[in-house]
């Protein structure tokens, strides 16, 4: 005999208790919503959804079972179904809704001594594991055939005169009802006759004992959870707030480590640096139906679906041209990637457009904040407007991205960008993640540095990059994509001095020396003790300090050399050929 057993039960309500009147449908919807909340709470306690089951709880009921060790049977039954023993209400009895008296607990078909579907609602008791194990895998067809045989046997054993007397008996009529009624029982309207979740079903080759060990709840822990539920005044929403689900405690990212679902992120940078182009690329990739590997900023894109980009600056013709460009590359499917001109549309109107698609939307971008928000420097004004985006993200589950500008004045170091974000502090404080983008070198070099400026994400989550440290990308004019830059990639073209007649040999020496020192773990600064002028005799140089500094400036302007917080770095974008 097994040390485990199952305790099957149902929770539900009787629609007859809802009364009558023109608002009956509304009351029924409220009751169903409350029942659904109770179901979620039971699942979080370890309850396993099973096939629909008749019960005295009423015509709207949902079937469950707890698998636990036998030593906890009586205590669990005492909390779950004590009414027959003590007259007290059980843990899930008496969950009051504004539209009906209460949810109640009742029996399950597996509680039936005779294994007949109609008498399972008389009581709740523990059931041997072997019986439950065989029934949990039962298909609808097998259930129908087994119950049909039971009914046929009952009819055959009933004398003719008694059958005639029973024709007007409601219960007898139910026993002779169509097989669909036998399968769905009282759940024919509610439609909760589903199999248990896949991960709760026995796996191939798994014995009843192995299955029980995997899905069983700790008896004492279940009793403690029932106590907590009652201390929450049997309010399932209150209980679930204290016991969040795994999905609620784990971040899901649209891109690995970047743009979490269900919250707001911010992208900040100077005007013209490429924020909009970067995010239209993301929309095109997420909305793509291409079977090719989909990446963004060097990381995999985890999900595909509808993207909505609301542009407050670009006109519809430009957006259409941009969408057609990505479509020619096999991305930005017109049925999933929407680039929308938001000029003349209110903020609330744009939000309502996202809500229409609900959980089908994966990404919503609002660019820029100044076109949608009012009161840019006033926290009291900005905070509730970002709150609308928070509500939108939570309701739809999509990643919401807000685009914003920096204050005027060039940012010299990436780590200083956070302090340059324009306007109210809420622009930095409210979003869960802030991504910065800044130009490196001359605009013609098309080199940008991108990194995370701020986040409120648990340390257990792997992020796209280190906080406050940027990564270099090349803005590819041919594909409009951001290509990650790696040391050693060769850029096609000539050095700046080849164009202006300056010392080409000096510039090559600067690049070679920086590359060698960095490769060996050294650090090179523009000036000071770690500059190229210091110790140049070791590398065959004999240039003046002024000449070296001019060559460095020329290479930085051309985008071949970068002046970063870690010192001078080689920056040679990949060929666009």
C-alpha cells in the first residue's frame, strides 16, 4: 500500500442562489470571477485541477484534488470539509461575493463508493492513490463509455414498473441523460472539464508512487497555507498578493536581459543619435515572420508578435517607407508590426489602441515622451502619466518602452548619462529599466555606445549588460541595424591622413600601439603617465606630444579610436560590403 492518497473535492456555487432580475447576467459574471480567483488560490496551494465532477455545491463547480501523505488525511479533511463533523465552515466555504451567498465545497466523482458519476457529491474523503492514478489519465471517451455501462446495468436491473414510476424523477432523469451530460456534469455552462496541467500528469513510464512523490503537497505546509487563507478573511486576491506565482516573481524579457515584459522601460539619448531607428529595428525583428534567427543588440529575441510604435515626430509617409524597407529584408510583417504616426492623436487614444490587442501585443513604443506627456519638469504631473503606461504594461503583459531626450550639452562619459536625462526625476525613477545610447566620435563614423543606466530588477536575473557600462555598435547604413563591434574587426577605407595629407605613419603607429597595449592588458590614456608619449621608445616611436595628441584627435573624429572610461580603445567597424 502507498503512503500517499488523494483528497478529491469540488468548489463552486449554485446559480439558483443568484436570484432573478435584469441584472442576473452581471451577478453571474461576478460569481464566476470570484470562483476563478478561488481556483487560482487553490492551485497556488498545490491543488491539481481534474476533470469536471458532479457535486452538491451547484451547477457551476470546478474539480480538484490534493495529493498528500496519509498521515495528514484527517487534518486536511478537517480544514477542507469539516461541516459534516463539526458544523463549521471549511477553508473554502463561505467565500462571499457581492453577487451571491458564498462558494461551497463538495464531493468529486472520485469520492463515489460505487464509482458512479452522480453520487460523488455526498461527501469528501481520502481516496486510494491507485484509484486516482487510473482515473487522472482517463480520456473523455473512456469516462463516457464506463459511465454508460454503469447506467445500462442499472436500467437492466430495474423492474419495468419502477422505471415507469421513476420517469418523472429529476435525479433518475439525470442518470439517463445523454453521454455529454455524463462527461461534463454540472460544468456544461462553465466549461471547466479539462485535463490537469501537463506538468501535473504522470509522465511516460512513471509509476503511481513516483507520480505522487513529484506532485504531492507537504501536508503541514498545506494546513499552514489554509490557515493563512482564512487569516486573509478568505479573500483569494489578498492571499495571492502574499503568495505570488512563479510568473509574477520571475522577469520575462523580450530580448535576453533587456526590455522586461509587463513593465515600463526608458530609452534615453541625444536627438539624432538613433533611438528611433534602434527601436524600429526591434519592432521589425519582433514582428517578423522570418524563420531566421532573430537578434537585437547581439542577443536573441525571445518572442514574436504584434508591435506598436507610436511616433510623435515622423510623418506617416516616412514610417511607411521605413516599414517597407524592413519588409524587403524579410521583417516587419504588416500584420504584426505597426508603425503609427501619433501626431494629432491623444496619449489616451494611443493607449486604447494597444488595449484592443490585449495579450497579443509584445511591444509598445511611445516616441518621444515630450509628444505625449505634459509638465515635463513636474514630478506630480509626470508620475501619473507614467502610471498609465505601468497599468497598460500590467494589463497587456507587453514590454512598454518610452523614448526620452537628454538635456543640452555633450556627454563625455557614458556613466554620466543618467544625470543628463531631461525633465522630472520620475523619468528615471519610475521605469524598471533605463537604457542609454550616445555617439562615439564623429557622426560620420556611425559608432554608438549603448548600455543600462538604471534598473530595478533582482540580482538573480541575468541582464543584457553591466550597470553603467556601455557596449559599442556600428550603425549599419545598408541594413539600418546595429552591429556589435569586436576588437580586431577591420574597417574598409583609408586613414584620415590619407585624405588630408597628414602623417599616415604616425596614425598607423597610434592604432598599432593602442591595440598592442590593450591586448596585453595595459591601459592607454590620451594624456598623462599612461599616454602614448610616455614610453614610446619601447614601441619604436619618436613623435612629439603635440603630434601624438593631434593624431589621436583625428582618429577619434574618424571613429577609428574611442576615448572611453577604460582609456583609449580601438574601434574598427565591420565592412558593409
